[in-house]
């Protein structure tokens, strides 16, 4: 296991920090994909800029080696992301200082195992990591259609690595589903064509706790989420022509409602006993499920394929393909309005923070929207880099953005910390 361990420490001071920093999570931590509550809503009360650029309201920026689409994950003064160095054939986890942007360590988790092909827009490091304050969990697709699940301590040492099972990537699209932490388990989805599954592994040892089969017509790329629905804790996953929920203790299916299309690449949201889903290929649909009735109660012909939905008050917001922002009433699906944002392809998900919705498109344009059920209220449009696929993370009065720049054919990545 350790033969692939490669650590790069930025400085002796960084090492001292890494050895002494607390492992306890703070209120401002962003421990997994979609934030503290799994729904894209950041902590209340943050003071954030609506306008920023390469030079304006930038606290620091740090070079990110390699290529990846994983979002930053924040725990204490640490930021965790993943990357793939394609020339070296490695997949790694990196740790930066939240306060300074210094690279504290890099740990190589796989070497010589990159799949031969992926979708031209995907990367070999697209899933975000998750942390429970003690360990960091990273998930990669590797050669042989296998999923590699790794646990590291906060200093970058490998604790365990696991072959987590098979994932067949239709048309060599790659992989994108992020791990979910539930109690003392790490939950992953492998929505493969044919026999797919959702499974939980013990966070301390990596041993499998449960696995539930999810038969699928096509590969899918949604990320499961832990939701409290009608007083019940449920793991909810969209894909394989349906939305389904599972008991976190044993993986037993609690309910399943058919809808949508087989190919999904986002995460559901929920409120008042309703679960909202979107996306799919080749179909076009956003829909709501009444969990108690176990049926879809409304749908609308709009597709938010990779980008997850967002709930603000009694409205559901979704950025559909091509940058068209929709606003629906959650209760009945009434379309309040739809307006185009900066035109461009979409991959990142919207985040609610400081009274605004922040949304980045693939061309590096970040729209800042004041939620309003009656009309589009655009507060600002900002440009950061030439390309953004990773969803921004907003915590402790900072906006963390992973962006790419191009100089001719040369591509480089930068992690920004934006704030007043």
C-alpha cells in the first residue's frame, strides 16, 4: 500500500501545523459534496462579495497540479481536493491551508492505473472527497473498471485502501459520484450498466458493511445524499430510471419511484416530504416526488443534467442546459419564471450563501443572483479564469473556486480564496 505513497510538504512550518492542528470539525466546515446539509446551502450570516475578479477581492490563489473537477472540502484550516497528473499516471489527494493557501501535503493514491479513456470534459479526479474530522476519503475509477476507495489521516498518511467494486463506464465517460459519510460508514454508488450497486464501508477499517443491487439500463453518475424526510433518515439516490431511498443501517430499500431517464449526474434536494430530481439523457425532465404517497406529483420539461437543484424558501431553482435559470414553486411545480444567465455550457451546481445564489458555468462566468420568486434579479457577473467545472464552496466568509487557465494549448489550475 505504502509503495505508492508520495508526500510533498510545502515547508517545515506546514508540517508543524499538520501535526498539531485539531481534528474537531467547526461550524464553518464543509465536509462533503453539497455542503453541511447536503443541499447546497451554506452556513447563515456570511459576509461575502458579489463582485470579484482575478485581482479584486482575492485573498490568495494557489496553483493546483494536474487536472480535476473535485470541489474543495474544508475542515478547520485544511482544504482537501483531488487531482490527476495525467503525464505521470497518478491520482492524488492534496491539502492546502485555508488561511494562507499554502500546499501542506500531496499523497499519491494510485499510480499507473488511469483508465485509457474518459469523456473529453471529465477528469480522472472528478469525485469530491469527504471527511469525518479524523479521516479523508477519496474515490477514483481505475483501470479494469474498478473503484478505488482510500482513507487518509489528516496528515496525508494512507490508513487503508479498498477495491470497492466494479463500475462500467458507458462509452468510457469516466466517473463522477462522490462518497457520502453516514455515521461510521462511507457510502458509494456504482450505477453501472447491468448490475450496479450502492454500498457502505466501515470508515475505520474499510470493510464492507452492506451492499444493495441497483440494476440499470445505462451507466449513471449521481451522488447519494443523506436526507431527513418525514422524520426518517434516508439515503436518496437518483438514477437507473428512478429515485430510491435506502436505510443507512443496512441498505434496505425504503421506497422507489420510477421517473426521469437512466443517465443522471447530480444530487437530489428535498423539503416538506417532497424530493426533487432533474436531469437525464436523452430525456428532459425536472420532477417532484411525494415520498408518503410514493409517486411523482409534478414534472416540467427542463433538464439540469450535471448541476444539482437548489431550494430557497418555497421555491426550487435550477440551471438548465445552456444557462437558463428556472424558478418553480415547490408545492405544485408552477413555473414562476425562467431567464437566461451568461450563455455557456453548465456543470457546476448553484450554492446559496449570504443571501445570494452563486453559480459558475464552464466558461468561468460566475453569476450572483438575489433570490426572488417574481423575477430574475442579477446582482453581478464575474469572470474567473477560463474554465470552471468544480462547484464553488462558500464557508467562513470565503468563496473557494477551482478554475483553469489556458495559454495556447497549455492548461493550468488555480484555487482561489475570494472574500471582502
